[in-house]
C-alpha cells in the first residue's frame, strides 16, 4: 500500500506517464489523470481519498508542499493507526481542514503519550464512520485547541464515557449515532458550552427519556446557552410537548425537523403552520426562507381556529388567544361551480318549478322540457329572465351551454310557440 508521501508525489508531482495504446490497435483519445504542477506551485487542497494510503511515509522530502496545504482529504483510506495521523498533522503546519472519514483502523484508542508536545492549527476535523471511541475524541480535543468544527456522524456512539469541557468547538455533527437519552445530549452541551450548531439527525431520541436529563442540576436546554441551529430530523420525537421544550433554548433560531412520524401525518403546508405557531423563536424552519411576521401571524391564527371546537385545548392555544383574541371560524366558502339550479318554467298560464342541469345546451333543454309543456322542441322559443338584471333574452343559440347565461335559483324560463308555427296553426 502507498504512503501519503508517495500518493502526493504520484498524483501531484509526477509528469512521467507511459501509455502503449490498446492491444487491438484501435484509436483512442487519452486524457491523463495526473496533472503535473507548475514548477514551484503547490496546491492548497489535496484530495487523496480511496488511495489505499496506510502510513504517512517520509514527508520530510515534501516539506515545501506540507507547509502550504490548508485542506487534506484522506477519507476511505487504510491509515493503520493514530500515530500515523498525528505524524501527518505535525508535518502539515498550515492545515485547517482534515477529513479522515471511513478509516476503520482509527477505532483503536489513542495513546495519550503521542499527544504530548503536540500543537495544531486545525479548525475542522471530519471523523465520519471511523467508529472512534469517546476517550480518543477527548484525547484529540485536548490538543486541538484551535478546532471549531467536529464531524462525528455514524460512529455508534451511545454515551459520553468521559466528561471534559472544550470551549473552542462551535459546530458538532452527530448524525446517525446511537444516543437515545436526552441526559447524554445534555452532556454534549456541557462538554461543548460554546456550541452554536448541533445536528442529531437519525439519532433514536424519544419521549420516554426526555425528562431524565439532569446533568449537575441542569436540564438539557440549560446546557446549550449558545445554540442557534439544531437538526432533529428523523429522530423519534412523538408529541408536541417535546417540540414546545425547544422554546426553552435561549438562542435557538434555526431548526430542521423533517421525517418525524407524528408530524408527517399532516399535510406539508399545515405542518409548517403548526410548527411556526408552536415555536415562536424559530426564524428558519427546515432550510426554508426566513419566517416573516405576516406568515407567523397567519400560522398562529390557523392554530387557534384548529382547536376552536376541540374540548381539550393545548396550552399554546391559550397563549395565542391572549395575543390575538378569540377568533371566529372562517366562512366555509364553496368555490365549486354551480351545476344545477331550480328555475320557474312558464308556459301560457302555467308555472312549474323545475331543477335544471346547467351542463346542457339550449337544444338539450328544449328536449328536456317537451313532456313538461307538451310541445316538440322544434316548435319552442325559450326566453330567459334574470331576476337580478331584469329583461327577457331569447335563447337563440342551440349549442350554447346554459351555465354561460349565469342562471340562478328562482330565475325564469318562458316557453313560447315559434311564430311561424302559430301562423301555420291559424291558417288551418
């Protein structure tokens, strides 16, 4: 397996590449994977994931490269121990970002003697899927005093086995771990008192243990005095009472909370309205636009009306009625088009109330009225009287739909014998 030193030389400093072409003699266009550096140039970002790197190697010969690199991606390699990792950190003096994800050998505990007389300017450390133990994390953090961002997702961490305080960490990604006890979450807050962003997505947090979270006399929200952004998506929260607890986090302004089963049963727009009404401090919800005042007021009024006729009202209902007052239910307005009306059919001295389908034509109406007035459709003239507007109008277009005349209940249809038919009758 190659060392890191060899991998850097191979990818970034090699300009020797021999290609003899395909054996069948066919023509190919070749774009080399290795791009040689310009003389004296050194990249600030080295991407060496999936290179089977197992050791640091002799980095002394790459002193100029190491001195200028700010970001190093070594994910999906085979680094055999933390001794090799610390050797890399010591040689890369300007390193700000280091990704060691999915180096499975890093599950071994760190020998604390290796951390003596060690200093680093590292600001972001990514340890996703390494199965690192919490004792090793504590050992690292004790020397990485400039570290601000720590990624510990998918490490099967269930609890904190060692409690120390690291005030430099401001962002912690903890997704997909096995932590289910809010008491352990509170320990995270105590361990990282300056934390501003915390992601607990896909952790099995649930209601049963939400109240067993005292840590040194503090409950979970008391240990997160600086937290501004929280991700609880795909956790096992089960009630609105748990959500209301989030109002006690003093600086929390942004929340991600998708994939919660009891919330997913509600249509998306209504779900957003309910969350906004329940969480007055939240300014950004699920990565959307900032919640403006008019949207918040609309959501809070929706929440009040939702519980108007419910016997057991939540506490938030009474808080919102104090703010907005008692609201009346919204009028139930039906915007569906009217398809049937009751019209007065007048023929001679006779008047009949008849329910008429407006989705038919004038020609079809005449056919429909034949048994009522005793005339064939061919001998009828129909006049429509709109009582709201007044004045009779002949329905002269046989294929025109009735709804286009804007007919309403109580309007009148006059049936008269066509003039040419009356003349023929009198002549007889």
